[in-house]
C-alpha cells in the first residue's frame, strides 16, 4: 500500500516529553534508544497499516483508531485514506490510568 507515516503536533510533543523524562530520570542513552524504538515501530505501518489492534477506549470516535505497542507505550494512529497517510495521534504510556487515553479530542 505504501502510505506515508505522519506525526501530529500532539504526538510529537508526547514523544519529546517521553524523551525528556527518560533523559532526566534514566540517561541520555536510554531516552534516545526508547524514542528511536518508538519511531522505528511506526515504520511498519507504511506497508501494513491495519497491523495494529483497534483501540477499544477510543471506539466512540469517528477515525477508527488503532495502536501498536512498544515496550510500555501505545502508539495510537488512524488511517487517513483521503490524505493517503497514517496519522500518529498519540504515544501513550500504558502505566497511566487508561481513562487518560481519551484526554485529547
């Protein structure tokens, strides 16, 4: 299929926050490795967009959100057919309260 992977501003902010948190609380190496791993995980979506499971906590939204899991993080995305791309909407730490996954409208 060959769709483009697009990161929204919100998802980029979340990824930066993850990086900063791990840089401060673990190490620069850990932060870089984690963020790179998350980014690399999304690359498989270009050719296999439906590989992720449907996100049950966001079923009430119109986009048909799906997710991939990398370590303790859910990478939330949807397939934007009109723009021929995968939109990464959020990177959610699964150690948080699951209700927070709907924090962004």
